[in-house]
C-alpha cells in the first residue's frame, strides 16, 4: 500500500508532520480529516504530486453542479454557507470534513455547488482559505484572510462565529434600510395613483361639464385643467427625459470621478449626510474590531477596513489616515484629522488605545452606532412619510378647491341667465 508524507495542523493549531498508509492520495486526505487534522500538504513518499491533482487544486471550480447544471454564485451564498459550516465545526468536525459533508447533504443548488467546488480543492490538499480564494464572487478578501488567520491559530470555529456575527449585523442594517424605505415608497405610489386618477379620469369629465354650462372658470380651475392638458400631451416626453437623465446620471456615477463627486453631494444633504457618516463609523468600528480580534495585523486590518467603506469621500480621507497610522500615529489621532468621526467616538477609541483594549472599544462603538442608525432610519421614515402625506393632502385639497370653485362659478353664472 502506498505511503504518503503529510504536514497538517491539529485542532489546537499545532503543526504535525508524519506519514500515513492509504490506497490513494484522496483516501489519505480523508483519513487525516476524519482524525481532526487540517492537511497542509500530502505527497506520496518517494514521488511527487500527481499532475492531475495540481490541476484540480489550481482550478477554482464550483460554478457547475453535476457537470451540466450551471449556477451563478454570489455574495448571497456567503452567510448561509458559513452558518452551515459553523454548525458542523461546532459539533467537532474539522473544517475540511465539514465541507465534504456539506457537499453531500446540502440540497440548495448554489450552496451545494459551492461546497462541491471547495471540497474538490480541499481534498487535494488546499486549506479552506485557499479554496475560498477561488470564489471571489462569494468570499471577499476580508473573509478569506480571517479564515486564514483562524487556520494559522487553530481557531477556525471561533473565527467563523465572529465572522457570522459580523455579517449578520451587516445584513440586519441593510434590511432595516430597505424596510425604512418601503413605507415612504408605498405612500408615494398611492399618491401618484390618486393624482393620476384625478388628472386623467375625473377632471376631463368635470371639464366637459363646465364647458357645457358656459360658465367662467376661476383661475385655480384653469390652472388645474392646464396642468392636466400638459401632462396628457407632453407627459410621455417628460418621463422619457427623466429616464434619460437618470440613466445618464447612473452611468456617470459608475465612473470613479462621478462616484466621488456624487458621494460628496450626498454628504451635504440634510438627514442623508448624518446617516452616511454614522454608517461609515459603524462599518469602520465593526470591521476593524472583527479583524483585529481574529489576529489580523493592524496594517492589514486597516487596509481591509478601508475597502468596506462605501462612500468614496470617506474612503479617500481614511486612506490618508491609514498612511499616518502606519507611520506611527495613534488611530484616534489620525482618524480625528479626517473630520468624519465624531469627537465622542474618538475619545472612546483613544481610551481603548491607552488601556490596550482597542477591540472592546471598537465593539462598543459599533453597538452604539448600530442603535444610532436604527434611530436615524426611524426618524427618516417618519419625515419622508409625513412629507409625502402632506404633499398628497395639499394637492388633493387644491383639486377639491378648484372643482368646488368651478361648480360655484358655474352655478352663479347659470342663475344669472
């Protein structure tokens, strides 16, 4: 029976080097994973690695299932996969064996395709982080580096738990934002429906009635009818122009210059600007705290955190602050120069630096910013809903006034005759 030399890490993170007897290299890898070892390299004693194995490890794979069912993988598969992986590693399985089990047990096509592709590389000796690197559409660099750090310290399960908590909090923020916008959008749709009903259904009938009475219509009624005629004859062109402007703006915003300029405009808007600042502080504190907690070096953690900042103006300012930190300046001082992070947050961060408790301070800041985001979203939702409702009431009131005025005018004219 062939003998294979291997290097691996046990569950405590300790490096192990030995030999194992197995019919094939794949069988050797499976034996190691069942023993709770994370294989690093497995080569046949007296021979090198098979060419086919190298090819398999180099190919990212995973974008097809069963060889004929194509699937498209994206960020949506990241959190469900990590949660399923964490459930199995918590039960005592190694990360490699957990991926193998997921590749067999999962029913959802995309998650199963992802698991199958990862297992193909892991079974050939690649660590989980390297296998994940082949799926850039699913796992970002921060996730891959966190898993790599967990592998190096033998704490993959703990790393997965922190990563899942981090991603879950980000998902909740996105859901709150969508939920907050749902009600104002619903009010706007209803308002547009009411206005269009008045302009295109009710008003033309009233207009014909007024003309048949040969009464002089008041200014408000003439204005309303003129608005209706304009929308009826030129509304299509107005909508087309608005769509063209929206598409042009979107294409310009996709450029780096356009994105930074438009992000600067957003920061100057009332309500929107403070919300974006809070969101940036939340992303900065949460991401940096998770990365530092999992053993990522300060330099790498800061650069990865910078890439998580959505607003380009903030990202550019943070880039300069990170350069100053790498030159030896304190984080609280360097980021205080950006003018983005509130003074109270900087004070809490400075206390954490002075006491050697940066990570707990960052976690506390992230929790407080998350509460602030929720409060801002609730306030923003109330303001938007109230503004839409007030606009609808004002317009409907104007329509009612114009109609009633025309009726009284026509009635007076009829009595005179």
